[in-house]
């Protein structure tokens, strides 16, 4: 059993920064890739960023590349998403995710947190 708990969301203005955190518990995920996804109102959940088990490799959606940075601290069982230069279009619920296979998470992955709301106002 895996539990993922996100935190750090909030209401910010365009151009501001936020740092999201996701702490895992239960089965260790230290050897698994982890990801961040987001879902805007009325839209499907989409991929934002992912990181390999040791942080060597990262992946980003084109829409966040250069503005978001994913990182992890396996000693703290936590994955982070640093979001800079936030845009109105970044508004949504942000979820962290892991796949039971340990491979790169997708929208069909097995383990999800409850999400944290990010609202960017103009």
C-alpha cells in the first residue's frame, strides 16, 4: 500500500512561484520514478513532470519546460515541484503519482495523492 500526500498549493499571482511537496509512505518508492500531473477545471488530467528514482533523469511537459523543476529527496520520502513564473494557465489541482511497476508514471498509474490546488490570478 502506498500513500501520497501533496502540499504547498495556494493562491498566487501571475509571475509568482510556488513549491509543491509530495511525501510518500507505505511501500518504499525510493527506487521508483515519480511524477506530477495536473488537472484544470473542465479538462483532463495531464502530465507535468517526472523524475527517475535517483533524480538523474527528468521529463517535462512542453508547457512547463524552463519554468518548473522536479526534484526528490529519498531520505525524506519526498518529491518536489518548484514552479516559477506561474501563468494563469497553470491553475489546477496538482497530483503526484507513482506506478506499481516503478516505471515512469502516466495518467493510468496506480498510486495518486489527493491533490493540492494551485490558483494563479491575473
